[in-house]
């Protein structure tokens, strides 16, 4: 049997992984780039989005596409508002001190995780795909929904790029990222910007959760691995670099998909970690990172 179909299948699986990973990592990178804090709870916002997707979908009977679309609209708002509330109640009182916020977000991580466990239970929660169409590609079938995941992630990434590069809001974010003190001197409300960015980063991760749950079941412990991979992506791409984050997500996602199909997922994670070490040795600021002045 030819190698081509296996390689095509592995590449498509890698693209699905890269699509969702780019959204998770982009939210993490956005928070660090603007706020200069490491959000350890980012994976739990992703997990919360997955759990709430199952909860919302379970209320809608009949066509699963209706529940999915409802979740796609509602879940990012709920998760984003949860992050906004966390920032308002906790992080802003710490004055966004880098060390203190790491400890605080670890606390937020455990609060969200235990809330999900006590409220929704320890069992994995399946969500039916909004449409179940199989496409015949060579000698294997591939879900049309997975193509939808890839397409949706591309559209969202382009929308974020347009907002960041072409709008006044994007200009405010870029100004805050470059020099928050100067931005504040020009009348930009830094605390409000931080609050919005923290919520937006969580909401973007929640969109990734909504997209992946019909493929991967929701579980209260599912936030750990995406957080680790998101950190790997952000470090390789360059802390705070959105372009680098997307490029690194494609690199890690594609390699993870291909290596997992031909070898094992554990080998893929080991190689990704080694790649971080190599990048940090050669380019400490990441492939597209710059030193803040």
C-alpha cells in the first residue's frame, strides 16, 4: 500500500490539531503580549468552554447543528465574562505583578477545575457533530466536520488579524503592548484594556473548545495538555508575536499529527519539547519575538 494516503491522512489530522492549537495559543499570546503576564489558567478556560459546550448542546433536542451553533455563540461570551470577572476581582488588585499573577492564575486554575468537577462530574461528556458527512479520500474516509474546523479557525484568525492591524481597537492594543506607560499618558485606560484583553484571550480559547469537542470529548482534566502545547507554541513563535504564534502552531500541530499517526503521540510531545530547547538556545526571543524596550 502506498505511503501517500497515510501521509495525507496524517497531514489532515495535523491541520485540525494546528487549527485548534492556533486559537488556544493565540489567546495566550495576546494576553502576554499586551499585559505581560503568564496566564497559567488559560487551559482551564479552554476546558470550561468545552464543558459548557456539552451543557448547552444537551438542552437542544433534534438537529445537533442547532445546539452547536448556539454553543458557538454563547460559550465564548460566558467564558470571556468569567475571565473578565477573574481579572476584575483578582489580577487588577495585584497590579499585574508578573510573579504574583502566576500564583493567582494557578489559584484560578484550581477553582475552575474543581467547579467543573463538582458541577458536571468526572465523566467525559460527548457532543454530537453538527453534521456527519464522510469524504472518501484515496483509501480512507475523512470527516467533513474536520474540514469545517480548519476553515473556521482560518476565518477567525484572519478576523483577529484585521482587527489588530486595521481598527482603532487594534491600534490601542498595539500601543499598549509597545509601551503601556506612554499609552496611559496619552489617555488610554490601561486597566480597562487589560480587562478586555484577558477576557478576549479566554474567549478565543473557548471558540477552539467549541470546535474540538465534537471530535474530542469534554472532561474536567482536559486543560493540561492544551496549556502545555500553547506554551510551547508561544515560546517557539515568540512571546507576544501573533504571527509567530500562528506559524509555530502550524509547525507543532502538523508535526504532532504526522508523528502521532506514524509513531506515537508521546514521541511527538518529546520532540516538541526538544524543539523549544533548540529555539531558546538559538533565538531566546523565539522565531518572531522581539525584545521589549
